[in-house]
């Protein structure tokens, strides 16, 4: 029997939504401005109004009885058990815990689940993306930071108190730089898109390297991870050095995940994942050296498949899997 679920991906700029089937097919997508400057209560109303619009749309209204629930992926602190969201990034006047599960269920009469946006993206990849059919999936998102998710048998693993899966804050260098989380030497400080750009900028500033990055930033243009990738494709030594460093530290972290969790696949998404094997090969080399069972079993490392649809797809999966 076909089931439908509604996924909401709350971002700082846009709220994205979609309706998917229990086979992973997207029926329709929506995208509206978040208008975060209006504050948290207004954003919650916009999200709820969007769900009402979706339920009344021609694609869904005729199949209303097939809709099993709503899932919400959000930045900030998400308490999955209580169904609350606190302090989402880039949305002012949202300091207190908002009981979004209660609000949505009372208005729409549908079971509602909320989770961290990285967990939602990881669940989407595990259910209908690069990890489909795998029993244990580790997902990483390389963006402004490094997001993570652990999915076991089609469900997000949250740990005893809901804090599991913050993989970007795994320490890979106990003498490393301080992290915004309060820790030291987190992999996020070495392998996020921002960290890659920052290290490249530091090397260029030394004035001792010939590089496309030197030429491209001469007019003050900020160096980005995309620029590093484009230079690396041209076999630029400085860019290749930057990627090798990021891949090495990421490989240390992934090796630890493999030893602890023995996943079938590590799925990597986010902007920096576009580097593909230029980055992934360094990860794989570290895994060969550090994972004790690597001679007998190799964990696959691959790029995420869902792209910009991962957020709402994963959120919709929450409604399908957490019931």
C-alpha cells in the first residue's frame, strides 16, 4: 500500500518541503523564503501554513488518507523525544524550546517527528540515496561545518540521551585548534568546506607558493573550497596539498567511525564532497592504515546522491520510520 509523508527542511534562507512515497518517489516539492528576520514564532507559523497548503494541494488532497505524518529537519538543538526545537541557526528570537511536534499535531492531526538537519539528511541517504539497502550507514556533510549521522536498520541512532552522531566534533588532533563547540582539534576544524578554504588562504598569504589560487585571489576575491577543487583539477600543488591535509584528518575520523560502528558505507555530502576521489582517496588510504580489519572487509566511501533534496527527503523519512 502506498504511503505518503511530508518532509520539511528548515534552513536559514529557505524552507523546503516535499511529499514522498514510502518507495522514495517525490510527488511534489515546495520552497518558500524562511523570513527568519521575523523571528521564531513567525517561522513556525510559516512552516505550519506550508503543511496546510501541501495537504490541500491536488497531489495530496485526493490521497489524504495515505499521509502517515510530517517530519521536520532543523538546525539548532532538537529534542527528538520531546519534539522541541531550540535556537536554530540564523533565526532570531528563537531562544526557548518550541514544542513543534505538539503544535503541528494539534493543527494538522498528523504524527510529527523532528530531528537535527544532519540526521535528517543522513536518514534520507540511508533510506533512498547512496546508503539504500545498507544496514549500518555513517553519513557526513562537509559544509560550513561537518555534520554527521549514524543510521542503523533504517533508523537514526541517537544514543542514550539523544546526543549521538555529532561526528564533526570527533577529535583528530588533541593539540589542534579550538573548535566552536568548546572542544580541541575537532575534524570540523580541518575538513569542513570553511576549513579547507581557510587553510588555503593561510598558505597563499605566506607568499611563497605559485598557485592558481594566488592568481585568482590577487584582487581580494576570497578563496573558497570550490576554488581549491578547481585548482586541484589542474594539478595545482598548493590545492592538492590542501585537499590531502583535509582528507588525512577526515580519514582519521572515518577510521575511528569504522572501528566503532563497522558501517557498510560512509556517505559524504555537502559542498566539499564535489571533490570526489581527489578527497576520498586520501580517506581510503588512512582507512587502510588504521582500520584493523581492512584486509578482510573494506567499508565503502562514496558521495551522497540526493543533493539538495536530502533535507526534505530525510525529514519525510522520519515520518515513515519513527512511528
